[in-house]
């Protein structure tokens, strides 16, 4: 349930970004009581950083990840989960931010009870799922409304949710050494533009060294010489050469379309796609 849903369902509920506690301080309000939140010591602080990186890498493109972001859960509670995942779009009712869909807490075994109290308040406010990482016992937990307590998650399992673009491995949440590899895999799954550009460049360089080398070099010479028509023809020939080198069949109509195309940006996109995709329809489709 978004913050707008909560506002419409219960008009007396304040927006999630209506502050009760002074922002940018080390204080929270729990049940009307001002609570000091001390800075973190290792391993809490170190795991906090890894958790934020992991969740951010796995979050969906329409969602934003925040660290220590205050959330108003009721008239007497205003506190900040360690990591929150919430929609990027503003709340259509309040104009402020929307309520988080997911929340994560780094906790010790001794502090799980306090984290559970926060989890129950977040769930009651409308947060869909709340997780805790018990650093001392190396386990991940999710708050269960059915049990009204924490439920331990299998370390080999994944957290799957509509707010995540890729399943989040629980093992990576528990073992910081695995986090970097998992972040890299998540960015590949999300087709991060920088990673896609590097992969496309690697494939192009490989093809340049192979059967398409002559056509690609001709394309480069045409660009240097500034011959616009020659550039277009060279790009089209390079696309056909790459397809031939990769043994991708092409119908006469598709071949004619490539040779007749005069939009340099479209030809460049086709050129990159020819190194990545295996079907002519995927290569020539109109999406950017």
C-alpha cells in the first residue's frame, strides 16, 4: 500500500514525510519518546554499507533506495529504517514521497526485539515487507504478521519482490565478501547502460579482429573522411557482415531494409544490437 493509499483509506494518518523528530539528527521518536540513535560500530556500520549497495543494485528502475530515511508511521512514531525501498514517483495525494515497499534493519541478537517493534509499526503503516539482518548469528529474518515475530529465512534462498529488478540472494546479505560479485550480476541483469556499452564494445572489438574486420575498418575510414553517404552504406554493410559472421540468417526484405536505411542513429543501434542479439527481429525492432 502506497502512502497515498494510506492517506485515502484513513484521512487522519499523516504523510510519511510529515516530521515529528528533527531531521538530520541522531534521534527518533518511538511511541512518543525521544530516543537517541548512536553511530554504528563495526560490524554494524560495515554491513550497513554493503546492505545499501546490494539493495540499490537490485532495486527496480521505478524505485529509489534510501539510507536512514525517517518514516512517519503514526502520530507518535517517526523513525528511520537502515535501508528503505520506495517508489521514485511522488505521492499523488500529498506530493511528497511515497511509503516504502521494503525496509531493512541491521540488528544484533539482543536488539531484534526493538527492531521487531519497529517492524510491526512499519507494517501497520502499510510497508509491505520488513527484513532484519542478525549480524551476530549470521541470519536473515522477515517480519511475520501471522506469527507477530521474526521468521528466519533460508540462507540459500532469494528475496523476490516486485520492487526488485532481480532476486536478492540472502547469502550475500549475510556474507559481505560475496556482495561485490552479487552487485555486478544484478547490474548485468538490469542491463546497466555502462555495462552494456562495455560488453558491446568488447564484442565489436572481437568482431573487428575476425571476419568483419574489413567492413568495420571501412566504416571507420568513412567516418574519418566525413563522407555521410559512405558512412551510411558502410554501417549497413558492417551490420550484414556481422550477421554473416555470426551465422544469423536474414530474409531479403530485412537485408533491403538495412541497406536502404538512412538514419545514422538507427543504423548505429542496429550495429550494436547485431553484436548482442541472435534474432533479426530483435535487432531491427524500433525500441531504443
